[in-house]
C-alpha cells in the first residue's frame, strides 16, 4: 500500500524490483534517468538494519558487493 502511494506521487521515477542472482536478495531500484539510480532499497534487510543508509558517491563493483553483504536498508548514490 505504501509503495503504491510513493509510485503514484513520484510518477517521474521508475521503480524496479530485482533479485541478485548470487545472494538471492531482493532490491527495489529507483531510477531517475537512463542508467541513473540514486537509491536502492533492500527489501529484506537484516533486523535492526532497516534504517541504516550506505552512502556511495560513485558506485563501484566492490562497493555494491559490500552493500549487498551488509544487508542494510538502503543505498544512496550522491
């Protein structure tokens, strides 16, 4: 319910659910422009990690892997 309200309010954004094939974890990608993802939300973060944000100025493969392994609530790209 909350997600459909967000999608309705932010109609300029594209929302996509993906599952990482290696970790089998689910994420919600928020896209603003082609190939621009300012936020990634972990759909099943570890208990106590829901409100933890990982901030990454320039995503790297190693940084994204570390985010996936941490199972924190979201990744923000600034």
